[in-house]
C-alpha cells in the first residue's frame, strides 16, 4: 500500500468517485492505502452494489448464510481478520456481497451438487409416496401419502432425519405443505392444519380451517386421534366439496405469509409466525371472481386481481397491517396474472398485454406494446427489473429499468418449458429429461444438467437462490444446490 500522505483527496470526493466504479475497480482501489480502504469499507457502498445486481432478495436475511451448509466446492470462506492487523473488519454488506458473488459464480459456471431424496426417505420410512415438500436454509419437510410429515435437517452429505409428525388423518395424502422456521402448515382432505412446536419440543395443532365455501362447523380434533368414522365425515363433508384444481396459494418468501384462494369465498392470509393467525380479507364487493393474488414487499400488502360486474377488472391493494383496502387499480380487460417486484406490480390481461403499475404513486407506470402473445397459458416471473414470460414456444424478457423498455425474445423447442427464475440474469428451462440454465445477458444456454428428470413426469419448480427444487408429481424431489 502507498503511504497515507501520498493520497490527498478528501473523503467526500473519494466517496463520490467510488459511487461510480464497478466492484472490481473498487476492490483494486481498496488496496491503494488505508485511507481509501476505510472509505470503501462502508455498508452504504456495498449495499448499492448488491442492489444493482438484484441481490436484495437473497440478502433479506443475510444471517442465515452462516448457518447454511455449503455443499459445493470450494466452500465460501470470508476473509480472515487477524487481531494484530491495522485493518478494520469488513463491513457486513461487504461480506454479504462476497457471499452473493460466490453463489452467483457457482450459478453462472455450473458448479452445483445434486441431492435426491429417493434413497434417503426409504431408509427411514420404507416405501412411501412423497406428495408435498418445502424447505428453508435449515430444514426440509416432506408430506406423504400416509398422512405424516417428516422433518429433516440440512446437512452437507445428505439430510439428517429429525422427526416424524402424524397429522390428523392416517393414510390421507398431504397435498400441500408450508414451512416457516420450526412451524408448518398442511392441506389434508381439504383441511388446513397449522402446527407449532411447544416448549417441550412436541408439535401441536394450533388451529384448522376447511378450505371450501360454506364449510360446516368442525368437530374437536387432535393429531392421530381421529377414527375411521371421523375421517369418513371429513371426506363426505369437506373433501368432496374441495376442488383441488381450483385451490391456489401465493407466498412472500422469506416472510412467513401464505395467501389462499380459489376454493373459498374470499382470500385467507396465514401467518406462520409463532402466535400468528389466519385472517379472512373483507373485499369491498359481494360477487366477484378472483383471478390472481400477489404478496407485496415484506408481506405488508397483498394485491388481488378480480372481476366484478360493477367495478369491472380491478386490482385491489389491501393493507394487512390495517385490515383495509387502500387502493384500486383498473384495467380494461380481464387480468389473468399479477406479480410484485419491489415498488412495481406487473399484470398481464387476457389480450396478452403487460401493464406495469407504480405501487407507491398508484396508477399505471406504463403499458407495454402488444407482444403477440397467443397462448392463454402464460408463465410470468420477475427478477431485478425484468419480466420473464413464456407463451407457447416463445420465451421473452422485458427490461423496464429507469423507464426504458427493452425486449428480448427466444424461440424454443416445443418440449422446452420455463421452470423458474435463477439468480440474477439466469433462468431455468426443462427440455425433456434435462435442466437447462440460460442467461438473458447474452441470450445463450450456459450449461445443461442432463438426465435428472423423468420424461413421463410433470414437474413444478421453485428457486431460493441457494438451490433449485424440482418437484415431480410421481417422483421424489430433486435439489440442485449452488451453495
């Protein structure tokens, strides 16, 4: 390093200069002298660099990275700080930036580890059919066709079995499961059941609700305590009125909020926090059809796209904190899909026209030119400032940063389907039995993970940045780890 007196720029000028530099140049500048390093070692600077790369969602809970098992070699290791060093410790956002850069490098270059649950589950449970799954950085939960939930702790080589929790009905499929911390909720025979761990370490059912319209009063319930007659009652009075194909939900990761709709009269919002509750939203109309629901930043607001004879096609912004509808956004055509990203809401109507709404100011931010979408089944996702969609054989992206609209479009094979977004500019496609990772920056296939899916099975997928979860309808889940 140069001596302190060889660099005479005042701190405010240095700060302004560093604001315009890319991360690689900032790293080089930090080695010039102690004064420059201290000026660079600021949370505000490294937070800006994280936000520029769309890493804000990854860092909503940065402390979990220190608890998450790293499976991909080489493992991430933060720079060591010696006690006798003249250098101050790296600021927290600088460490977060290094962690995300390590993770993104694994994504971009195809450094991953595959984890399959087939053999792991059979070791402990024998032959069962896994019917639902969820995970966080610490645990994996699996629902099966025997009416139970198994809890697994994340470990480097393979998950460690923790506990088996019997739900209300034996031999009844767990069709959906939602995990938050050590709490979870399941859907079984059309009945929502919420479980929390008590002080003794045992799981208790805290409350339950039938996910159907005009539900009858429920009898007293306890896990593992229902008999055949009671189960028959639930099948006849609840499950036979539960339209599984119409049941839908939206989540706000990493917040412990899940919204349900489709098979019920309104929207039910569940908080999985200890002491959380289930809230029924009071919508300002008597008759309506709900088309989509999206949860806003940190799950403090919820957006509901619906049709009503009087109001027409509207998106309601509902405050969960104040239990009130605070805003209405109107469209001229039926709104099919909505998605929230930071301060913007994106909707696509039945004519295939995208509208970007300003959540802070209200009203339309801009309406995109018609994109020639013809397929009624439009996949929609957002990451950073980009809208990613698939309509038929067309996969496209729309970049709307700083009010400037840029379009990209790629034609794919008929067998290729959009699965989920990846980290940063990457997105994931399925091509038969293969998983492909693509980038919008250079419109290229980065790499292909061959033969990990079964061609005859259907798959759902989601990504939590550390891994991709591939969930088959007839096959055990597969996790592709990048951390």
